[in-house]
C-alpha cells in the first residue's frame, strides 16, 4: 500500500470518527489542537486504525502520534516491518 493510499484511508477514518469535512484533512492536522480529541476519542481512533491496517499500535507509540502525518508515517514504517 502506498503512502498516499494510507493517508486516504486514515483521512476517511478521521472524517467519519471526528465529523470533519474530508477536504479539511491534511498531514499537519493535530488531534488535540485541531480536532479537540480527548483520550477516549483517540483510543477509539487507534483501535479503528488497528482494525483497518491489521497491526497493533502500542500505547507508548500511540502517545507519540500527534498529527495525521505522524500516524501515516507510523503505519508506513510498520507495514514495511510486517513484510
């Protein structure tokens, strides 16, 4: 899966989960500052990512993910490790 395909899937999840217009989502979007996500919102989002991409995201790693770009980079890196 390419980085663009991963971004598109992550953006679709965010649009649905956080009720944000799809065209407003970019890699710099911050979960806490821009989406006003609380810890429960973020945990639910991470669980949805795990289901979508078939990999586990540790709590320690999840805490380091602040922007959409960081999430995409994380998935790309861990997708490569699974091969």
